C-alpha cells in the first residue's frame, strides 16, 4: 500500500475531501485534521486504479470504532468501499468489536452495531 503521510498525498486526500465531502471548513483546518488522523493511524483511504475512491476518519474508544466521517466518490458507492476501509482499520486495531457512526446524531443511542455483523461474518 502506498504511504499516505507525505505532504503530496495529504494534499490529495484534502482535495478529494473538499470535492466529495460535506465539511465546509478551510483548507488549512482540513489539512490539520487529516494530518492528525494520519499521525494516529485513524484515517483509511481506499484507492481504485491509483485514485482515491473513499476516505473514512474515525476514533478508537476502547473496543469501539467511532466513524466520524465517511466520504466515498459517487461512482464507488454501494461497492463495499466502507467495508474495505473498516477491514483496513481492523488490521491496525484488532481488539475493536463495535462500530458507531457519530456524525449527524444528537445522541448515540441504538447506533452501535457489531463489526462482524456489519461485515456479514458469522461466528
């Protein structure tokens, strides 16, 4: 996998996010946010044909992966891109068992799901 921590690639992620994302914040703020999540390894990027197809930003809180933002290029939606990003993250944080999606909810009640259930894995 291509190293994402160099400045050129951070800028590619920021440009992708500004084009397909929903956050209306300055480029400098977004650059800082992306840089911090790369530093903490809590940002997943999926590429298709060497171009970014999706980005997921999350926090790890104990055994829970809190998805903060998910941006997927329109032509790649409904093609398991989110599942691929989640699997990449699980490789880094294997003790994570629950998934929550934070953005847009005033509370987090009943928004939590088992990661294995989300991935369609039966144990």
